[in-house]
C-alpha cells in the first residue's frame, strides 16, 4: 500500500475579485497533487455555496497558459521578454525625462475596476509621490445614475437583500439583467415571490426572468424616464400618491407635479412602444404597497441617462417607497464607502499632489488634445481599447503617445499598443480585501493561495520598485495584512478583523432599510425632487427629459444595445467558454426578413462610427427596433466598441454607449 502524499488537502478562503454586484466568498482548495479548485463558500449568506460561470472559471484564467509571466518590451514592433530590472530602470528613465522636460502632469494613469482589491489603489501613493499626474475620473459604467441618486436622495443606497426578500410586495427589476449579471439576487427574489410578491421586469430586451414575471414591459431603449413620469402623472391625477410621506420628507413636489403633468399615458405609451395598460398596471403596483425598485446600470448609459434615473427615483418617492421596508431604489450601495480610509490607502495621509483630470469617457480625445501632452501613460486594471467607446479613437490616442506601460496579466487589445507590458499577480496569488459598492453589504478577504505565476508581482510591488528606481519617498514597502487592518480604521474591532480573516467575509454595519428615519443626506434633509445642487451642476433642478420628438437618425433605424456578456466579465474572456464561440447579434421578429436574411445568417452591423460582421439570431420575444450584441469579446474579432461613439451622459461624469444606432446588411448565408 502506498502512503498518502505529505501535503494535506488545504481549504483557503478567498473572494471573487470581479467587478460584480455579488462579491462572492470562495473556498479555494489545493489537493495533495497540486490541483487547484474554487467553489462558493457555503457559509456566506449571499453566496450560499454557489458561484456563477465567471467565478467558476477564474481558476482556469489564473492557470491559463496565455498569462503574461514576465515583463515584455516592444522591440521593432514585437513584445520580447526583458528582466524586471531592465524594465523598471528604462521606464523610470522615461519618467525622469518627462518630469524634467514637461512636469508631472505629463504622466498619466488610466485605471478602472478590473479588480475589487482595495490594495490595488495603493499605486496612487506612487503618483502622489511624483508630485502630481493626470488621472482619470468619472465612469464608463454608472456615473449618470450615481449623480441622479445623489441629487434626489443624497446618496445611492440599496436595501439589504433580506429586506427585499421579506418585505417587498412588488419587486421591479428595472433594466437590471439579474439572471446574468447579479445571479445571487435571484434567490431573494424567489423568496419574495414564494411569499406572494409580484415580479415586474422592465427591460428593452427579453431577459431570463420574463417567464417568471407577473408583468413584463419591453420598453423602447432610453424611454424609461418618460414611462416613469407617465406612471407619476397617472398616480397624481388619481390621488394615489403617499401624501403623508410627501409632506414629511419631500422637497419640490409642486415643481415636480408641473413637470409630470405633461406626461399623459397614451402619448407616452406610444413613444415608449408599450401598451398603455402595462404602464397603468405598473403605476398601480407602486401605489399598492412596498415596491423594491432594482435599477440596472445599463439603462443609464444613455445621453439623458441621469434624468431618466431621476424620473424613476421620483416614482419611488411619490409613492412613499423611500425609507420603507420592502421599498427603496437599489442603485449601488455608496453608504459602504466610508468604511475604508481611502486617504490612508491613496496617500498614506500625506498631503495630496495636484492632478489634472480627464473624464474616463473622453480620455482618448483628451490625450489627443492634451496641453501639456502626455509623455508616459500607465494603464492598469482596464482594457481601454476594448471597453472605451470608439475603439478607433482609443487606438489613435495610444499610438500618439511616446510611452505606454500596460500592467495586466494578459495580452489585451490595449497591450497591442504597449511599449512595456508588466505582469501583475492575480486573484489567488496575493493577499487583499475585496470591496465594492454595487449591492450587498459584505466585504470579503482574499488570502493568498499560491505564489504569483512566473515573475508576476502585485500591482503595488511594481509601483514600489518604480518608486525606488526614481528615488521617490513613497510608502509602498507594505505588509498587506497590516495595511488592510489600518485601512479599516477604528470602527472595526480586532475581534471583527479576526472574524473577517477566519470567516473570509464580514457584513458592514449599514441599515437594512436606508433612510428609515426619513432623513436624507441632501441639503434640505429631504428627498429633493427640486435640487439646488442639480441646478448648480446640470442647470436643471427638476427632472427634465428630452422632447418626445427626439427620433433616431433615419439611416440607422435600430437601437444597438451592447450589453454585458453571460460567460465572462467584460473583456476578461480568457478561459471563458464564451470566448470560444462566435459573437451573435440577437434581433426581434421581422428584422432579418427586411434585409433578406434568415436566422443564422451573417450580417454586417453598421453605425456612424464603424462596422462589424457577426451571426444573427432571431429572438421571437424581442422588440423589432433593437439589436442586442454582448460586449467584451475580441479574440479573433473586432470588439463592439468600434461601433460606439464618445458621448458623455447628462448628469455625473458618465458615458452613453447605449445611445448607438445601427443599420444591418446581410453578408452571406450560414453554412450550417
Ligand atoms: N455575466 C456578467 N455579469 C456582470 C458583468 C459582466 O460583464 N458579465 N459586468 C458587471 C458590471 S461591470 C456591471 S456594470 C453590471 C451591469 O449589470 P446590469 O445592471 O444588469 O446591466 P448592464 O448589463 O450594464 O445593462 C444591460 C441591461 O440593461 C438593459 N437596458 C439597456 N438599455 C435599456 C433601457 O433603455 N431601458 C431598460 N429598461 N433597459 C435597458 C439591457 O437590456 C440589459 O438587460 O454587471 C456586472 N456583472
Ligand atoms: N459597449 C459597451 N462598452 C462597455 C460596457 C457596455 O456595456 N457596453 N460596459 C462598461 C462597463 S459597465 C464597465 S465597468 C467597463 C469595464 O471596463 P474595464 O474595466 O476596462 O473592463 P475589463 O474588460 O473587465 O478589463 C479589466 C482588465 O483588467 C485586467 N486585470 C484584472 N485584474 C487585474 C489586476 O489585479 N491588476 C491589473 N493591473 N489588471 C487586472 C484584466 O486582465 C483586464 O484586461 O466597460 C464599459 N464598456
Ligand atoms: S462574478 Fe459575481 S456572481 Fe460570479 S462568482 Fe464572482 S462575485 Fe460571484
Ligand atoms: Mo460596470
């Protein structure tokens, strides 16, 4: 009989690093033979032992033989391996020269949320140490909606998942693709349904939950604000608003009523492409009892996405849903932000250096027009070419720069334009704490499970080495666990920190029902349907939607929604099943016939910005004026953002990639 291997099987707690609502707790297991697996932590109240397809595949991504495992430098157009010493020395020389020639604003850092790790933001200490830099601000994800929530409620705050499960009489999934993007919300919705709660889906596309819903509204893209105001108008006219809540906790109701009075049901229904009866039923549900409005992020990626969200916020407000168990508007959870001492993470509490700010949405144009120009661009935790609107302009901007340094673990479309690619450690390979403000109130610890692959290093260690090479006084010689402990500050007891380390997660102490005391952190302390701040920052104190006549450009009759893919996180498709299949555009009935094509044919999607060819599929339940194409794929194909254009949202510093119009052409008949 052979004896068992020396190393016992080990379970180590970690947390999904993806920028996802759910922030799942994971159990990583190393078997004696070295095999590595992850599964959902059964003890975590939200994860409940289950991961989504993206989470399950993360371990394959980590082990992928496509990983960049050593620093690469572009020589004669080709990326070739170099030592860390050489890469760091040469990049430091470039920075030194740029600082001398132009000053710190010629150094730019473009980053996004490729990882939820808190220690990922330590790199800001490096940039502060330079004495300034050009940074990216705002969001290509959710800027407009956050601004809307701040104007109306003071802060975007979701109710606890349990509150929705136990108290909502109606759950409205308004533009959130829960079965794909927020799968752990499903069990709470189902508990609510089992209690008798109604489920409503308002979406421009068919969703995986339509069959379970009591009411489905497939609204024309970008018209949800009109639809919400039509509900408000109907409720105001029939006196089905919550007068006590309005008197107690709402500022600007009379001004709001004037605006809403222009939104009579019939005209609006036609504009939204929806039966008036469906809007009336939705209004009735809001008036009838506790209604949880679960807002998606996609529906605010329209040019007037901020005002659209303000209109929906108003519907929840006048029906008294705010601060009510089972009610609320769920759009992010920004009241979690103060639990981390961001100043400590980003500056180690040293004086902040001045920055120049480029909006994330417009950064490619800003680079092209920058004065002083950018000499050195660092890109980390983002795949700019794939994910920013208008890939062509992004590519031009990157090519215009003297030096581009990409810190990533894969050769992305952005790395195609890099002078240096520096390999970063990933999930499983470094200790961190995962934090985001999208939905549930948990944070998750990520214990290191194994060494970084090859010569990869944690992001902070790369900047530590660069700082040393430049002789900068920055605090990046850190011990992760100590830095994480200090980042939580005094609100967290040693006992709670121990619990976080041992359980792998901790629930942050925020109320199940935000605003229960009817105090809102706005200037009046009330919900502000009339907001001075909104007037100051956007010119419009009360919700204001575009004229109903605003029609699509004639040559481009279809709205193109480039939504989040099921099988992968944005462009992080390495090791994803999805990346191995061809991209497919989904269209409603009648669309293909009009261009002489059939289900399965190849079509060309053409916008004012670009064109791509892909296969077409008919979805009989879809609208006939919308084309759905998941974003994120690129391998062997162009990415969807060659089709989108750079447009900022009305509120906040957001992006309007979903305001894209297209026409279709048949290319060839499918062979199968
Ligand atoms: N599987 C998977 N999950 C993800 C991600 C991923 O890439 N893949 N990404 C994560 C990230 S970064 C984010 S921001 C979230 C986003 O997740 P969600 O909030 O669910 O939304 P998006 O996918 O951004 O937006 C697309 C949804 O909005 C709908 N929509 C678009 N325009 C309109 C409109 O005008 N009106 C209405 N009513 N509906 C509209 C689309 O049909 C689609 O269902 O998902 C996260 N989760
Ligand atoms: N057309 C269209 N465009 C969109 C969207 C859409 O729905 N349609 N959605 C938008 C939204 S909501 C978002 S959030 C953005 C997402 O935009 P990005 O954040 O740019 O998207 P990802 O594709 O997730 O790219 C993250 C990159 O970070 C890398 N990475 C992962 N972990 C680490 C790490 O620890 N360190 C470093 N240095 N790198 C790491 C990954 O390998 C990957 O290349 O895209 C936006 N763009
Ligand atoms: S991607 Fe989201 S749902 Fe999937 S495992 Fe990670 S946190 Fe959970
Ligand atoms: Mo996002």
